[in-house]
C-alpha cells in the first residue's frame, strides 16, 4: 500500500488535540486520513505552507440543532465558518424522527417553540421522506455537507410516536409503551444514532405554550429507554434539566446511569436565580465519577445570552400594544413608524406591556441589557448597561433603549447575558472549564434563529481562553474531548490513521464580527450568523471546504453512523 501523501501541510505550529504542548512540523494527508505527522519529506504532491499558523484538528460540536437543516441544506453555517468539522444533532429531546404524518405539525410546533426555528421555515423545508428513525438516517445517508453529521434519537418524537396524544400531553407511559420506546431506541442506535436525548426543562415549550412531552417522564420510562442503549451496547444519554430540586433529580440520574451503564452528559450553567447551584451539581458529578459512573457536564465558555433588536425575535418593546400592531411590517416600515414622535410617546407610555412569556421580564430589565458594538463584548461591565447609561445621561432607560434601537437603520442590537454571568464575571464558567468532568457544548448551532448566536463559541474559546487555560488545553477541549464524549474516536487528534479534519488558523488575525441577520432559510427565513476572521483553511476528510473564510464548494461531509473507535494502529509518524 502506498501511503505517500496527497497533501502536505508544511511547517505549521501543530496543536494536535492531545493536550500536549504545540510543536512545529508537517502533516501528511492521503484521501480522508492523516498518514504522517512530523518531518514529512517532499514527494511532489500538493503542499500548503502553514508557517506562522496554528494547525489543529477540526472542531467537534456535540450540541447543535441542525435536525431540519441537514434535510435541506448542504452548508451548515455558521458552524462551518468557525472551524467545526463534525456536528451532533438531536439534542434536548427534540427532532423530527420517528414521526407519523399526522404528527408532523406537532413536532414542528415543538421545535419552533423550544429552539426558535420559524414554523413556516420547517413546514416548507422538511421533505418528510421518512417515518421511522432508521428511514431518517437512510435519507440523510444520501446527502452531502460541508462537514460530517452525527445524530441522536430525541425523546419527544419517540414518545409521541408510541403514545400519540397521551405522549404529547405528558401522560405517564405504561410498561408496554416503555418497552416499545426501548425497542425504538435500540433499533435507532443499531442503525447509527449516537445516543438518546431528553429534556426535563419547564422552559422548553412548544409554540402553543405547551411543555415538552418529556418534561415529567418517570424514572421507569427514562430507565427503560436508556436500557435500549444497553441492549445495543453503545450510545450516550444527553439531557437538560432545571434541577429545581437537585437532590432527588440527580439521585434519579445516578440510578439510571448505573443501571444502563452508558455515558451521560447534562447541561450545566450558572443560573441567575440560583447562582451557586452549578457548584452543587458539579460536585455531585465529581462524586458520581469517583463512584464509577460516567457522567459529564456540558458547559460553555461565555455567557449564554440573548440578542435583541428590531430585526430579531424580540426587543424591549415587543409586548407594547402599539408595537405589536406593526410588528409584522417590514423592517424599513417599522423603523419609519417608530421614528415618529407620536409613536415614540405612545410606546414609551405603554412600556413594558403585558405578557406571560418567561422572556418578558428578562427582555425589559435594562440593568442587564447592553448595546452590542461592532466588536461584540461578551463580558460587559454593569456600568455599560442601558440603565447605567441612562442614569448618567439623566434619561428614562426605556427612552434611551428606544433611541438606540433605531440606530443602524433599525439593525442595532442589544446583548443580554443570562447564564454564566450572575456575578458579572466569568469566574464560575472558568471553574467549570477547568474541571476534568466537563465537556464543551451548548452552542446550539442551527437553533434560536433570531435570539442567540452561540455557535461561534469555538472561535471565542480560542480568543478568550487560550491565554488563560493554555492553547493545547483549549484545542483538546474543542476536539478530542468532545469527540470522545460521544464515541467518535476516529477524529479530534492530529495523528496518523485519524480522519483528516483540520483547521489552519492565523492567531494574529482571529476576530469575531458582530452577529448579523441573513436570509438563507426556506421561505426566505432569516437567522443570525456571525463571521470570523483568522481561519485560513478548514479541511474535512482531506478536502478543503473553506479557504480564507470563503466556501470552496467541496462537500465531503457525510452522515456518521454510530460510534467510531480510534485507529487500532498508528501509521508511520513521518514518511
């Protein structure tokens, strides 16, 4: 066998994903695999000069919601513009398979409410060429992307598929129904799902306000479904819970993890209303691992925050009757109407309006609302809030927010840090990042189209944390750790035999632009994107998919069916 490279990446600073110190060297690629790392002699093949660049494995983002996008799109942006070469979908218990025709609208409404993906976009974009989960995988198997895609089977569709209206309404499952769900999950994992996901959060609601079907699933149901993974002898469990009563909730999860013997991960953030609960939960996770369980926390290295504005899903005046009367008008017309003194006076008189939506008090709290500049500041000072600025200027905070909102032709944005920022700093997030029982996640790529743009967290990790935690540790967290947590052992490191998913990054040019709305969804739907500078090249399976921030047109990404083991034997470290 001739393992001579097709491509050599020459002279870069290699940060190989292992956590070991970076070193200067070459990478040899043949086909979709790395065949050499170190000093690779020239052999007449194509070469790329990486002098002065970081050479890292492609990033593996294990918490996304591209469940719909992968049925109609080929470029999974914004993730692919931030060095991501593999995504995992099907998180938080929501998705579109399995699904009978009569339940399609129900699952669309759930995804619209939980993940802020517009219903008309989903109704138009989803081709519905499947009913069972294996059929969904078969459909995806025939598609190509600018990165690899792996999927989990979500709880809500499984519950509705088995229980119908009772499942959607949250009724307790019978032993027979639990057995059916267990079988569906086993078959899904054997067909290629990486695992099973569920949500136990009251904040996860369908577009009609109803809670997610899995909210009150019993321990028997969750155990039975998890045993479907045990039956298949593979797969992971991913979940989100409010942990309003941490002791019994975590004790239940411990029992499920022990009985199923499968790895489990759960979302962990610092909550503004319970700013020390994260520490309690992380301590419980540490103890669970000491007791032989495999439980990790999915964490994020910046505040999980909301972006608001006229061109987005919400703004501080969304619940004022006079604004609601014009909310459906095109942006230009709304700006013209809002700019009149009469409308300004009327809306300020109605502020804050009335709404039962959980976001209402959050979106009108000017002490935690900050203007977003051309350079996004994800750790704003309290002195820069709308309330603090208004006090210094002797203005009503609502009036100042109103005026600022109309800037940039109505495209001005506000930033509202929520989770991980209760203390006005990142100390809690840093403690989470440093703990060996945490993994990076929660970027939610593909979701929250008009309210959150955290899929850029991979780039933010490099900019914000490389100098604090060390570049090798940050790269390992973005690559080998996330890949290993979901069983994708064939990627995440720059070693011979591993998949040739690679980033070439100019560290002196790394920069995150302000988020912007783009119209790239079905039905001319809009969503937040965020551009980044500094990515010289992104390589997926040996093919360059992005070059200096632009698409190349290559679509080497495919569906990844099931767990992958690390290469059994490394090839020669250099040729």
